[in-house]
C-alpha cells in the first residue's frame, strides 16, 4: 500500500515538473533577452559617448589646457621685475644699449653698453661674457658700423657672421639673439648720408641670421610708434623707448 502511494507521489511530482518546464524555459529565455537588451543598451551608450568624445576633441581639450598653462606662465613672467627676468641674460652693444643702464632698466650685470662699440670689437668682451655666463645673449650693434664700414653692408654682414660663429663655438650653451639696427631720422641722414644705409644693413643682417639660424629682433615699430622718438641728434631714442625695448627682448626670448 505504501509502495503504491510512493509511486503515485513520484508520478505527481513528475507531472508538476513537466508542467513547469515551459515556464522555466520562458523565464530563462526572458532573462537572457533582458540581459541581451541590457548589453545592447550599454553598448549603445558607450558608442554614443565615444562618438561625442572623439580623439579630435581630446586633442582640442589638451591643446586648450596647454594654452591656458602657457598664458599663466606668461602672466607670471610679466609680473616679475625686468631686472629679475634678465638675471640670466646679457645685453651687449653700443651707446644705444648703454641707455638701458643709464635709465636703470636692468641690473649692471645684465648689460654691457659701450659708446662707439662696433661688431668687429665684440671679441674684446668674450672674457666678460664668459665670466657672466649668460643663458641668453642679446647683441645690439650697427649704429657705429654704418660709418666705420662706409655703408658697405656686405663687409658688415661678413664680419657680423664671423663673430656669430665665434660666439657659437665659444659659448655653445648660450642662446644668441640679434637686435636689428634702429631707423635713423632724415635729419641725421641729411648730415651724414651713410646713415641712410641702415635699412640695407638690416637686410644683410637678416640674411646672416637666417644662415646661422639665429633669431633677430626688429624694434623699429616700438621706436616709430613714439610721438617724439629721437633725441636731438636724430639717432638715439628718447628715454621712453628703453623699457619697451627691453620688454620686447624679454618677450622674444621667453624671459
């Protein structure tokens, strides 16, 4: 009797299991469909994110960040005193460079200005350049060379190039910048016609700088933007020029 009941119970359980199989299958199928749907939704979301955040946009954002950082650095440099910005730099040249010292734009250790100095005399100051050991050297020659070389821009250019080669050989770790010759007033040219060659001298100087891959700085716009640019001699700039010039050099060299 008990065995009959056991058999009937097993049959009953089997029937129930068989009856539930379709529902179990459907439940599993729906679960898989749900997971598949979820997976597809995640893929679509990732795809949309990737499309909206392309490599171009990444590079654009990185470039914007770099530009912001550079601007911060520029503003920080501008906030520093010129004397501090030129702490590791040296300006050397004629009486125009001397004006930087006369008006106390930078410290005496950052400028050598000698009245009447010419480019062919530069090697007389190599020992001083070595002693000061500047990271950046600014040259400011040409005003006296116009007369000394009798308006011969080719001769001037050849000597200037020779001195640049010597600088590069003796001071390979020093970055050199060349200031072009400033414009000269018609008043001064009328007194001495050779001064009228300043533009030809500059053209030759630019060619020299390009051959030697040395940057040059044109300060003529600064001078000519002044209402009264020249001293009575028509050659030397008025006091207001020197700070602007020095700032221009600092900007050109990234000081």
